[in-house]
């Protein structure tokens, strides 16, 4: 399993390739707010662990293992954003909170959150009831 830092890189690389068709060291560094030299070191590690294929001065390509993990990480991030939005977390707080919790939850917990999100999505009145309870508790 990748480390939390490796996950951040894989998620960013996957998103860049999905959006632009490629991921350059400078784009990864900018997105993660790290130095390009740190990106190069991590890319070499991800290459060694078969998440991507890196050729110096030529770029990188995600392997099937890297694509699968990247998609899983992007999906996890989106799920947690949806969940926090559903339960009423203010929009300006959501991204920071997701970044803070996504590496600390087990995949079993992620699956349970996914089930809960699906439960709320299947009947929007459930979200209305949740919002009413939240409002009631806030006024106490």
C-alpha cells in the first residue's frame, strides 16, 4: 500500500493526466506546493513500486496499477467531499477537512461512508430530516 505522501502524488498525477493528458514535474510541484526536486524523488519511488513508468526528460506514464490506485484515490476524495457537504460542513471548510482526514480512514470506513451517502441519495427527504435535526441541535 502506498504511503499518505505517495497517495497525494498519485492522486495529483492521475488528475493532471485526466485533465490535461499529461503530468509534468512542474505541474505536480505546483499542485502539491512542493519543490520539483521532491517531485522527482517521489516519481522515482513510484516508478520503483510500479505505479508509473518514468523516463528522465521524457515524462511519465501511469501503469495499470497506478491508474487503478489514482482513480480510487480521486474517488475517495470526491466521496468525502460529498459526504461532508451532505452533513452540512461549510463549503469553505470541506477541502481542508478532506485533506486532513482522507489518509486516516481505513478503506472499510470509506466503504461505510459510501453506503451512507448512497442511503441519503436514494431518498432526499432523509437529507431534509438530517438538516432539520442539525438546525434543532444548533439552536439548543
